[in-house]
C-alpha cells in the first residue's frame, strides 16, 4: 500500500482523560483557545455574510493540537497533521488553492505533506479547489459514493436539492469511495466518516481526536445542514430524503463533539471562537447546531405546505 492509501477501520470508542470534564468546564467559561500563528494576512471582515469571501485568503492559524485552519474567509479548509503526513478536508472554490497552499506553507508545512484529501459535500464552493490541490499534493480525494460520482463529473445531478443553482467545478481525477462509519487512518491520524445527507445526498461529516499535552478534544467537522434548494425542488415531495435528513440531524446531535467546525465559518461562529470572543470548546455545540437545523427543516416543510417555498 502506497503512502497515499488510507487504511479503513471500524470506529472505536475513545475514553476521555480524567481531567477533561474539568478542563472543558474551565474552557467554556474562559473562552479557552489555542494560540494563533502570527500572520500578515488581513483579518476577515467581522460583519461578512455567508456568501462573502469564498476565495479570499484568511489568516492561517492553529485551532487546537494538530488541527489548523488553512481556508478562506468564507469557506473552511482544515489541515490535520500527523507523524506520517497530513490530511486536508475540503478545497473551497476553484480560485482558492493558491490561498490554501500559502496558508499551509505559512504554518510551516508543505502542500506535498498532504497525503489524503477528504470531502464534505460536492458543491463548487467546497469542491472547486479539490482538483488543483490533488494535482499539487499528489493526494487522492476520499468521499462517499454519491459525492464521489459528482466529484468525478464536476457537477451535481437532480438528486441534489440545489441542482442547477451552483456552477460546475473542475473534475477530480482520483476519488476513492468510503462508507459511513469507517475510519480513515494515516499513521497516527484517525478520522471517522459520518454520512450526513440532507444538504446534498453525499454530505459527510468528520470526527477526530486532537490533544495538546494532556488536554484532548473530540473535534467534529459537521457538514452543512441547511435545507435550501432550487425553485423546483420541494422537500415534501421526497419523504425518503426528509427521513434521511432527520436521521442526519439526530446523528449530528450524538457525535463526539467538544469542538465544532463547519464548512462555512459563519455557520458556527468559528472566527469569533478562534479569537476568544466566544468559547472555542463547547461540548453542547453539536446538539445546539442540530437543534437549529431541525427547526429550520420543519419551517421549510411548513412553508412548502403553505405555498411559501421554494
């Protein structure tokens, strides 16, 4: 098996260190955060909307332990570094790879250190940069089957609620299919894939464990849970998809989640948490994120029933 090949294992439960509950309580109260790396990259606008800055380089920073932010102001890209290389999650837009690679270098690593690239969902704002990042690093992209097909085509199909609303993106040449509940391993790194369909059929969330000395945190990179669509799609016309979406929301609520990250930084106030104005560590963050998503899905269905949406 070559250096880029992931090993797949079933997930195992991880026991918390005895000090964790105390450390998390202190962290939530005090806005516990990891130190950021100094950077001459301008800070992202504090009042930016989720539609802003998708290709604008954000300051790179350490989030916690071996986990780093290397994305743009509007779209996350996460680097997890281990002893035998690094794993990168998401590639932002097709104009973002230069910014992502500059951030990787600014943190003291190289694009060639990336041995695996993981995908959350297959829209051009998150998957547009994958092909270039793959070419520059030589790393394969890993995705669940519905997303893998889209990544290879460079465009979604009618199974995607937003079909036709988002543009095409560069096709990804090397895509390896993974399954729900499997663990991707690279040396000492272990990331678990969680099928979370709803925003797209192939949506996938990722969890892993990161430590700073004796302080450890379960990190959850939760894919988008927004029930948005093109003008033709009605969720109420797809009961099986709604059932899968509700299962996703329940899945997210039960994830090992002390530190929540999301593909759109504004969706979970990531930058505010990075700078300490809000707690970085919050063991209830995934439950709250899930609750909000469930309420939004219910509202969308109600609006459809009342002729207000889409």
